[in-house]
């Protein structure tokens, strides 16, 4: 099967009618641009000029000319000079996604496509393996993912349609199609861990086929866990109250013998995201399972302690308070936000006017915006875990439960699948 046919098969059902493609000018993104243009969808392109190399502006202009000749609307956006060069990689990444997001808004486009390929996936696997990542981290990048800038109403997605293609295949295709691309010499300089791993793989200091086999085994294991988690979700239940921000989870006792502990832990991890205020939640999986999901394992699995009933009836985890009740048929978990010590009460100021305020992620749990009588108000977490609004020292309302004659609120839990709730001042 030709590369074009394989590409068309890989994007079947996921390719939108309009899309923005990130084009650096390298062979990967130039191939992606060419393949997308051949699908017939409405393609727009964006090039982010980091300004780090003397050639970058010239290359961006060349990409603009090539894209324009292809009939593709192309946008060049320049990243400002960094204030903290020692943290440049993260800083540049955040800026890239911010600028891409702004361009998507301007074009009314909900999908951006990037040219990550199989070799990138292998490098990511080795980098995360060195950091003792979980099985789910080792599986690497997903073909489709939420756009990495959070907003309560976003439907933006990131698509990586080249993850099954090796770089050598992209080079071959580019040569056959007489495509023009630009080589970034910094990609071969061993100044970052990724570049060093890339060089080791290229120089056969690491057995690429062996790494490929390991990654394939990890991907298969993750697929198995995801399949079990999906089955478990049909058997168990997780009910989230968007007024009290509490969750009740029920797991049938028979599930502990039917599914692996890793799958049950993964199910719990996915559900608890809505309740937990932990700012680094996506890096805290081993809090739930440090026994089964990592190479260098520890000895804790929440699922196993629930199965053998060795966990206490009440405990804290991921900044949540758990209350556990076992019955003959089920295990029940009531999960609320854990109380903070008085000195660490979570507070935030809200400047409110007659117009809707910007959305604010409060306590890393709740998106909230407000309008009403102009003034400065205080939003804080009460001991019961529910956000409350104060004017100076006077309590006004719980915005998730009811409004106040002065104010109107819109709230949304941070899970994107939750429905928007509107609480008006007449409640």
C-alpha cells in the first residue's frame, strides 16, 4: 500500500473538513502539508518563528511561498524573545500552543494537525522510561488529544496523523514528490536528552528494533487496560454532583476478580480528576498505583487495598478525602475535597462588573465566571470543600448551589464532558 493510501486510511473518520496544520519547514511537516492538501479538505497552515537561528525568518518566508503556491493560506507568527532562556523549551512550547490557539480562534478552526511520527514516539518512550514513567506515559503520544490549553468551553483538538510512519518513509516520500524542506542543524546537536537519544538510535548505539518491540508491547498492554476500563465503566458507577463537587463511586465486588488491579486503578484515576484539586494531577498516577504501572515498582495499589479491605475507612489521597463502605455486593467510595489547614485556605479575588468576567479556574476544580454589582469579591474554599463568595467579611452565596441578588454565576467542573450550569440571581 502506498504512503498516501496508508495516510488516508489512518485519518479516515478523524480528519475534519477544516484544519490548521503546524508547518516548521522540516521534512515531516512539509510531507504532512502535502498529504493533507491531497485529501481535499480546507487546509490552513501556521509557522512559528522562534527567532533562534539566523535562517529562521528566511525559512518561514520560503514556507509561506511554498504553501501559497499550493493554494494554502499560510500564517507566520513570531515568538517574542524569552525572559528565562534556561527554561526555554517549556516556555517556547507554551507560547507555540498559545499562538496556535489564537490563530485557530481567528480562523474559527477547531483542529490543529502536527507532524509527530513514529521515531518521535520511540524517543518519547525512551525519555519517559528513563524517568520511570507509568505504563500510560510510556505509551506516548495519542493520535487525537485535547488541545493543551485549558478552557471550559473549548472543543479544540490536536491530531497527530503520522504516528505510524517512520521518518525514513517521510524522507522517501518527500524525495519522490520533489518536495522542498529545510534541515534544522540544532536537531542533531546533542544538547537535549531527546537529541542525544535520537543520535543513539541513528548511530545504532540503541537497538531500534528492540525499542520498537518494547513500545509495541506497552501499547498492547495499554489497549488491554483501556478495554477493561471501558467494560468496568459499564459495571461500576461514578456520580459527580456539580453543586457540592462530591463524587460517589460504586464498584461491584465481583469486578475485583474480573478485572486487573491496574484497570481498576486506572478507572479510579480517571474519575477522581473531577474532584481532586491537585495542580499536578496528571503526574500523580503513582499515588494510586505504584505497584503495577511502573517498571521500578513500589508496593501500593488502591484497587488491591479496596479488594482485600485493608485500606482504612477514611483516608486522604490526591488532596481528596475518601470514605469507604464495603457491602456484600459493592464497595462504595464517597470522595470530597480534603480540608486545608486554616493558613492554607484557598482564596482568590474576583473583579466583577456588569459584563461577564473571564473564565477562572478556581481551586483547580471549578471553572467560574460572574457578573453583577461591580466590586471586588473573595472566592474561597469552605471546610466542606464547596466554593463560597464573600464581600469583605460577609458571606454571600455558594456559586455552585445558588446565586445572590447582586450576582450571577456560571460554573463548570473542569472535566470537559460536564454540562454547563447556569445559576441566576433569581434563584
